[in-house]
C-alpha cells in the first residue's frame, strides 16, 4: 500500500478499481499509516467489496510484529474486520 501519503493516495482508489473490475489482487498493511488502512477499509465497504483482500504482514527488520499488530488491533472497527485482516 505504501509508506508515504502520496503512495497511499494513489494506491487506494487504484486498488478498489482493480477489485471492481474483477482482478484477483491482495494487499498488505505493512508500514502504511493507519489513515491509509482505515480509508481502504471504508472504500471497500462503500463498494460492498470484501476485505478478505487485506493481509496482515510485517516487514522485518523495517517494521515490527508488535507495531503492525497493534495498528490493526487498535482500529475503531468491528472485531470481525480486525480478525479478517489478522487471521
């Protein structure tokens, strides 16, 4: 998804568009900001697209398991969505 705001702003609409057109694509949430992950989840929900395409990942040594885990666990969303991403 990208680490910088510019990458996120380009990626989210493009990713959602790929899914709308039937592409079988996935993304992870590693090193992205929380706003990017929240925005992607909201866009997928607005388009009635499953969030099964978001994978939990870490990018050690550039990020840590704990920071990536708590980024997802700390989202203000349902446990169902968190569990779909984490597991």
